């Protein structure tokens, strides 16, 4: 465990807690894409299949349970909670899951480290995580403006994977044979996808104006 | 295998 990895995990944890807290306190999910949240629940489910078979550390298991629990709670809130669900904008959040799920599944079947069910599922979760934010970014562009908490949520989500890239670079230089190009490529694609959002987020923050994403 | 070491990440 290095500082980049810990910072990345804490940033990731903070992003899901910010979102869960926002939905829980103001009982609203305005501006939040349910599609993205469902994709994240799928990412964690397919990524953590080994949660009960391979014990790595208490920290690892606890964090996996938190990510699984928070992502499914957020989906539950938006789908089932009698007050929160009213603020869900289903007419705007129309991105089709299968446009992302199917290509990632096909890619994972053909490009993976080992052709076993768990390994293909794990690789699928990497590819899917890289693109899971797209429905959320599309929704932000459609709704034209974005409240601070949602902006912070997306920013933290992007920052966590950028920190993981630093962690991979660090491990590459400190651990022998640490080569995982699939993880690296998926992680870089994911961070680049956020890059344009980062650009507009910083612009709005610097000019102290509401964030407007270009159409 | 080296792949194991990556599974220690989240």
C-alpha cells in the first residue's frame, strides 16, 4: 500500500459518501444519473466476486463492502425511496446501459489476462468502470447546469483513478514484474474521459461561475 | 502469478 493508493481509495470512498449523504439529507437525486449508479453497482459486483474467497486484508474487505453497500444503497434510494425517486429525471437520463455493457463484455471475453470466468468478469469490471461515468456526463450536459455536490462527486470520482495511475507508476518502479497493461489502459481511458469535465470544472471554479458544460 | 498482486487493489 503506497500513499497514492491510499489517497485514491480515500478519494473514492469520499465521493460515494458525498453522494449518499447528499441523497440522504436533501432527499433529492436531482442531476444524478441512475444509469451511472447502476453501472457502478455492476462494476463492484463483477470486480469483487472474490470478496469471500480470497482474503487479502481487513482494509480490503471492509472497503469492498462499503463500495458494494453504498452503490446499491444509492440505486435503491433513486429507484425505491418514495421521496427521492420523485426528483429522478428519467426523461433526461436515457443513456442505454447495453451500449456500454455489451461492448465491455465482448472486449473482456477477447482481451483479458486469463480466460476464466472470474478473470473475464474482473476485466469486464475494469472496462465498464472506465465508461460508467458517461451517462452522468451526458445528463450534466443535457441539464446544462450542475449543482456543487454533483460537481464535487464527479471530480472526486475522476481524481481517484488519476491517483491510482500514480500508484501503478509507483508500483511499476518499486515492484518487480508489476505489469498490468489492461488495468493501466482502462485506467488512463477512464481518467481521460474525465479530463474534459475537469477542464470545465476548473474553468467554472476559477471564474467563480456556475459550471456550464458545452452542448 | 503476478496477476495476484493486482487483486490487492480495489
